[in-house]
C-alpha cells in the first residue's frame, strides 16, 4: 500500500501554500504551478510547495476548479480501506456524543470537509440513509463508504432498510460526474421499498420523501432553532414564512401558539405541511396557504398592522455565489423590513439565512438597514447557528453558513 509520499505531486504557488497552512483544505486550479505525470482524476496526490515541502494529500480532479481536496496533512497516512472506515467511525462517534441518543435517528452523519470526508454528505432519516456525493474521489469509493456506514449503525442497533442517492445536483457536472438519484444496493439489505419514511424531531412527526423532497429530503440543520423559536410562541398569532414542510409552524403550534399561519410558494410543500399538521393533531391550530411571501407581506401590511405578533422568516438561500450577494441582500432586506413593519411594537421576529456567502457581517448589516427603514428597534433575544451534527470548522468558512436570530421589535 502506498504512503502519502509515493503519490504523484502537484506543486502549489505561495498563495496556495498559505491557504493550506491557514488550515483550508482546498487547492484551486489557479494556485497550481505544476502537475506531475501520473496525477489521475479521482485519485490521491501529494501537494508540495515550490521547494518540494510536503503540505498534504488529497483527491485530484482536473475537471474541477477545486483541483485538490485535502484528506490528510500526515505524510505517513495510508489511504486504504481502514483509513476511510476510521473517518466514518469518528463521524458517527461524534454524533453520538453531541446529539444524544434520542436525536440520532434523524441527523446528519457526514458533513463533508467538517468530517474530513470532502464532497460527501450523508443524512439519516430513521430507517433510510441519504447521500450526496459531490467529489469524484468520494464517488470512486462510495461502495466502501456506504456499506461501512450501514454496518456502523447496525452495530449500534439501528434498523436501516435502504440507502438513497440524491445526486440530482448540477454541481456534479463541475466534477465530471453525471446527475441522478435512486436507491444504492447494499449487501444484506432487502428491497428498500418506498422512498418515503417518517421521522420524529422535537416530538413532532414528519413524513420525509427522500426522492422528491428538497436537498436530501428534509432540513435537519434547524432542529434546535425550531425549538428555540417555539419557546416564544405561547399565546401568539404566528406567521411562518417559507414554511416548506411546516417545521417551524408545527413547533410553534405544539408549544402553545394561539394560531399559526404557514405560507410557502410550493404547492407540494403546502400539501406536505398540511399532512404533517394533520398527523400531529395540530390542524385546528394551523392553516397553510400557497403564496409568494414577497407578495403576501406587502398585502398584509396594507390590510392591518398587528394581525400577527410573531413572524418567522426561514427563506431558502437567496445566493449561491459571491456574484449575487448584493441582489440577495436586497431580498433579505425586503422581507425583514416588511415583517418589522407588520409586527406591532413588542412583537417577535425569528429570522435567518442559510447561505454562507451571506456572511454574518453582511446579514447583520442588512438587519440594521431593515430596522432603520422600518423605523423600529431590534432587541436581540438570542443568536444561533446550525445544529452540531453540521459542525463548523473555524478554518473553513464554507462550513459556517446558518445565521439565526430571535428579536423583539420595540
């Protein structure tokens, strides 16, 4: 078996070397000065500086702007099956520690670079595992990775009936990979059956469609933020915007809201939210409407301020690139300003952004501007981030993406 020093090398510029020394695990195409013969797409290469000093080893792919994704900075690592099995075990043991037994049945098992498994995301939804593979190197090793994960969970008593791939994302094309989705065959498992399963989060039941739902089927990163938001809902009339499957609305209803009005532009989302309300016995406390939030908020403002005393804004990512951040900021400002104007003095606002390009600094700047335009003052109750099964690496800004704020408007 090769050691890290036996692989073909790529030579990086001083700028690329500095980024690696600062802890970031990516080498971009424009930071590579030389690529030795033998560097094969999807295979492991050594990364060195101009003087030949070893900096790390990782997956190479000449199709991608991220030319190398580091796996290790240890020149003595052996990248055999045992190496990847250890990484998966570390990821699983971490979740068992930070999530607690009751939340392990619906959580993120692997979060790419944050688990030193670049380009791989795996979520668990009770008896189904769902993966997105966005890196050629991981794609070539997914059979080992998927089977290992199932085995690890089964060793701890989990009953897994299927492993679904959600590779229907355009970013795979940048890695030279095809798009697609479907069940992956796992040895020892029977036919997985339906891609729909049920999870319990914060005591609420959800139907999760891993084939047709957004991303991998359900957004797990807001788990504890939903609970925090629900803590303010007692006796309130709540407007939940961009409700998706109704998760914030359901938490608010369960925790004593007088009434919750949930809104989403997607008819499929509205149907799923309505179904979830019914199966949790919350239909009488919750109405669901198909509407465009950008149209609805001005309309509600024209009608009467004070209809709602608590508004929740959980929009999708308005930007997925640095080039569109300014347009996204305008969108975030619009909905936040409208919500602040709609709320009565003393009302409550939960607001967030799930785009890492919309940094915390930019998001806070936007909130200040929205409050100024709405002529209100924000009293901060709490600020939060994503759940710990989506860990943040301080040297990898891309892993720090979710900003979540609770305010009182005064």
